[in-house]
């Protein structure tokens, strides 16, 4: 994209063209009290070298996950992304193309999205997936709204062991909808008023459970089971939500193909059953044949979308995380089915080794007996303080539960730790010995 | 078919006893083009005149279907779930959408007969 500088002459030309005398005229609708009356207090322009020094100094304050032992998860997971992924997504055909508005002209983009959808449907065990959403949390909010549409019911039951970011996204997105949302655990009896039950697997504490019975209980009363998966790699080892009876699966896809990126852009995966496809939000690519019988790809079922249905669209989201979805598809293709399973097993084995080492540290109790690559410790001390003292030893020792649940005093000594294939035995040994020091 | 009454929203209603059968006019299906999906209401739903009760989706557009009268939905045309193209083939008979048990037959006052509707559709 070219950078087009704007000078005073351009500005007055443009104002004359649209018939205003000052830029302020454009902001007439904004109350005077909310307007800035003086220029922003910014330093004057600087030379390239000076800027580089200033920015490097800022960057040096970061402690990158890969710079030392790191065990942070809680919804964002560091995995190894092969260099080939980054190389391929930077091809200009992919990198510069935004969601095409005349989509069928971009067969390559559509083919990628179709293959992405196919992969997502396969790993979640569902019939159909869309072309991706912003992230796992917004996908979860969309799932709740979709369940309400599909069942024409208003009562939502959400597990309080859902990641609080997911919970808050649901509450924010639905605040002007007439939904009745209960955030509870253990899950209550549900009835024919219930639109859906939303659970996370593994949950925010890392706990895995078999959701089959819950799915059956939902279906008995015509409610949908919505399963949120915060760590996509878990799907390589754990029974798929589809097999357990999920009606909608949402997932954070960042772990495959995408770095931690300071928390975004991430990749929302969204999959459902065939019978609900018309209630599904987001874009959907389909495969078809052209007039000569040649295979081609189209955006399909667009009538659900905003550019046609306007305010009656299934969602306000008519775009997708195209480049992140591409990175996901390339990485998953490189892994293949066996590689994906092996990566998942490696994660679980590493987490199990971590659990074995930490379990023998005095003052540590491991709370989960069924987990994937993340679990929760109960410490003999305040977990947030412990994490700070570990940082002083250059170890990122997980996420204190109090960061996610500031109002839950009963969780003050809980520490959520994750291990992936990026953690070495040396990392684990360093973590265990530092934790022992801090707790003694 | 001569018993059909038409609304300005290009819907028709045919009343037998206290139950009205509702669909879209042949003119409307021609305007919409190939119908690919009909989102039907749930049987048992109480509707008021003017409520959106169904959606008809064609390759060109998606349009709301409004209840031409108040009452309760007693039946929907399940055939349209599998073969929505019936709306194109037989809009004013086999392509009906749903049936309403009328709350107030007086609500049909002012609807057009086939002749008046033909003139209306011609514009």
C-alpha cells in the first residue's frame, strides 16, 4: 500500500470539494466537551537512528516467551511454528489480498479457505466450519447468539470454568439482546427454556472431561451443547467435541501456525452441524463446478450475511482472519494427521513430566488428574507473589488464577501452568528448583 | 385459486373455515428468481398481523414474509424444507408457506382479489 502524504493544499482542496470550511465541521455531531481543543502533545519528528534507538529500548523491556523457561498458557499457547509457514504466507498473492468483494475472482483465496474449513471440521468432529472468526472468545459469543436463534430460546447456561475472557465476550456481545445468562458451576438441571449449555474443554484450569453425558442431557430438552476449546492442539489427543455430542464447537486456533502476537491477531474456529448451517455466523466457502464442469470455489449461503440481510444478518461479522487461517492451514498440512497427533502427545508428555517434577516440590499440590498440556497448582503461598518472584529468576511461571478471577479469594493460591513442545527438560528442572526456593 | 386474496407485500391468503393458507404470489416468485431456502415458523407460534414470520431466500435476495393476519400458526409446508423450488414451480398452490388460525377475519378487509392484485403488481 502506498503512503499518501497530506499537505495543507490537499486539505483545503478536499474541504472545498465537500463544502466545509474547517475540519471541525466534520465533527459537529460530537459534543464539544468530548473534543480535543489543542494539538496532541507529541515530540517533534526524529531521525531514523534516534527512532530505532528509542523503539529498541522499549522492546528490550519485553521478556519474550522464548528467551527462557516459560509456562504461561491460560488461553494463549507458545508452539513451534515452522519457518516455512511464515515464508509461504508472505507470498504477495496471499499477504496483500483482503477478503475479496468479488470473491469468485480469487480462486486461490477461496480454495485456501475451503481447505481450512475442511480441516477445522475434521479436527472438531463436526459437519461444517466457517472461514474463521476473530478469536476463540468472539467465536464463543457468536455461538451463544446462534444457539438462541436456532432454538428460539433465551436462557443460556455458561460454566463458570469458562475462560473469563470468553465469558466477558459473551456478556458484552449479548448485552442488548434479551438473553438470560447464568454463569454457574456445577451445572444446574436444564429444561425446555434452555437454549444452550456452554462449557470449555479443557476448562480454564486445564481440566478435561468427557462431555458425552452433558450432550445427551442437552439434547433431551432440545438445548444445544456449545464446546469452547481454548487450545487447538488438544484436539490432536482428546476425543473430539463432535464425538461427544457438541452442536457448536468454537476454538482458539492460534496454537497452530500463529505466534502469541501480544494477544492478537488470533484465529477463531467455528464449527457446527449441517442442520444449523443457515444459523451459522461468518463467511462460508463452498466447492462447486463451473459451466464447463471444472472445479471451482464460491462464497456460499451469503444470504445469512450482513451485505444482504443487513440488520437481520446472522452476525455483524462478515469477515474472517484470512491470513491467520492460511498460516493455520499450512502448518496443519505440514504436520499431517499423524504429525498433529504426535504434536499433541508431545505436549501432553511434556506437561506430565512437568507435573511429576512439580508434584514433589514441598508446598505444591496438583489439582487436576485429567489434563492435556495445562493444569492448576495449589501453592502454600499467594500465587501472584510467587509468580513475581519467579520472574525475578527469569522464569515465567504460569498465570495466577487471581489474574483471571480477581474476586475469587479462594483462588489466590492457585497457579495455572502450561507446558508445550517448546519446553525442554532443562526448563522444567529450572522451574521446579526455582519454585522450591520461592516456596521454602 | 380464485378465492385467493392478496396483500401489498405480494402474499396471498386463502381461507377455509377459520384457517388461512398463506404463500407468496406468482409475481413475487418471478421477481425473486430461484428460491433456494425457506425459513418456516414454528407451529404453535402466536403471530400478530405484520409480524415477520418466515424468510424466503433466493439466489438474488432474502426477503421477509409477514403475517397478513393475526392468529396461531397451525401448520407449515414441510415440502419446502427439501424442495424450496416448489415456490417457483407452484407459488400460489403447492408452494404455500404456512397456515394461520385466524384471530380476526376482519383483518382481511382491504386485501385485493386476483384482478385488483394483477393491476397492483403491474404498477
